[in-house]
C-alpha cells in the first residue's frame, strides 16, 4: 500500500491545493473524518471547518466552507464553495463579518436568517482560527 495520496482542493474560482499528503482531516457534514492512503471510496458533503493535511511531516491548514469531498484510495478531491490558505485570510475582515453575523442573530430574525447568521459565524471563526495557527 502507498504511503501517500494525491490531494486537490478547488473552488469555483481556482485550484487552492494540489499536493501529495500522508494524511488529512476534513470537516464532513456529520463531523471530522480522517483520511489515510488506501481509504475506502466515499463521497461526503462538507461543513464549514478546517482541512488539515500532512506533507513530509509538516501540517498544512486550509479554511473551507461548504462543498463536497470525494475520497478514493489514492486521491482526495475537495470541491469547496470557499477555501483559503492561512496567509490569504484577512483576520480583521473575518472579525467584522463575525460581529455583523452576531448582530443579525441577536436581532431575532426569521429562522432562515438565523441559520445564515450561524453559518457566517462558523465561517468567520474558522477563518480566524486557521489564520492564528499560521
């Protein structure tokens, strides 16, 4: 069995990561999943969260929001609505987005608006957390 697998993380706008990984953690809709070489094939919906993957013993992190992941024994493909490397994240902007979403949530809007605000808060917190681990 191989010691690595290919990993690609793409958004509608660009290819964010094309690398070889020893292991990865991805935010599935129902919780985080660990991926190793030779993993059984699966397709999963992604939640907001952090993808971490290890290359030559170094852990890399990417903030992602929504999308899908396809896992094959020798490849992980992530199709994300958004994906950002730590150095691309504007922490001040993420903090402002979090504050706006918290204000929207506190104003007692419709159920749909509250769900959107909670998603925005999760996305902002993920972006801030990934940037801080840089």
